[in-house]
């Protein structure tokens, strides 16, 4: 499928980003206000999975947006599905802007792309979703009075997914545990609420929500997450020339 002014049409060949950009060049809209800027940064949030990822905008128009998400490392989960509604956030000339869109195409591979059909007009948005990235770092969690070692699968300023060694009964959703994340600039210790729990082989996989995390500590997590996203985009850019 390739983008056209009426939406999408079938194509026998691969998606041509250059052709798509030419087709949408004449769309009557204001870049940065009605839609994100081409080659700019955006954040895409999915309500179904409470997930937000950073993306580079490749094609931008009032009805069609094509993005290259920093999501190739999320191998354990489906980030978006065709037909799913997402929220797209970007920084406009006078502050945050966002609109809702439906996912029409998901291209996978070394350089993934999502095709989004805009469904609502852009509006001011003051809430910026917590961006999540795959960041494997050591973690120590106090569960049932025992310190269990493990590693994060992904991380954001709002929470993380971790894999821990199994010991005794697993913590139930809604319970609170003490966790210590071994960041490069020192350990971050906080209380977290268990949102979800799965047992896989000899490990627990926990989705954790940080509670009352100070703004200073949130900034530390944001810096680590965006560093991981920059590194991933560099790998994706390199893949284009390999």
C-alpha cells in the first residue's frame, strides 16, 4: 500500500518515501501547527498497551503521517497493530500539539515504519507522555523480604518492566516493592507498584509503576531513556547504508 490523496491504494512494489513526500507537498496545512514537521521528532502513545515511543517523522500532512519509530528493540511485545488508534504528540511553535490517528500500515524489519491516518484536528496538548525505551540495566528488588537480582527490559520515567529470579510466591498486582536501579551515575532507589506479573520458566516478569518519584530522579531516567533512543536511531541510520 502507498499513500495517495484519498488515503491508501495497493502497490505492487515497496513503499516509496520520496514519492509520498512529493504527493503530500501541496496539502493545505501549516507544518508544526496542523501536523508535525517533516524530519522532526514526535511521540506516539498507545492506550491499549500504555506505551509511548519516540519517532522520526518521514512524511507529514494533514491526513497522513509516516513515522520511523524507535521501537525495533521491543522484541517481546507488539507495539502497535493495524486498526489501532494512537495519539501523536509533537512540539509546535508555541507549545505541545497532538492529534489522534489510526494505524493503517506497519512495516517491520531493520527500519520499521508506521503509516498513520489522522482522524482528529490538531490541538494544544500540555501533557507529554513518558517515553519508554529498551534499557537493560541491573535491578535489585525487595520481594517478600528477600532482595532479588534481575534486569530491566525497558524503562521510562513512569515505570519499567523487569525480569527477576523466582523466590517464593510472586508479588500480586497492586502490591508495592522496593527497587534499586543501577544507573551509570549512581543507584536510583524508589518504591514501585506491581501493575502486571507473569511467570516465565524460572523468572518473574513484572511491570512496575514508580510511586512519588522526585522530579530530579525523573530527569535522570529521562536522560537515560533518550540516550538509548539516540543510540537506536544511530543503529537504524547505519542500517540504511549497510
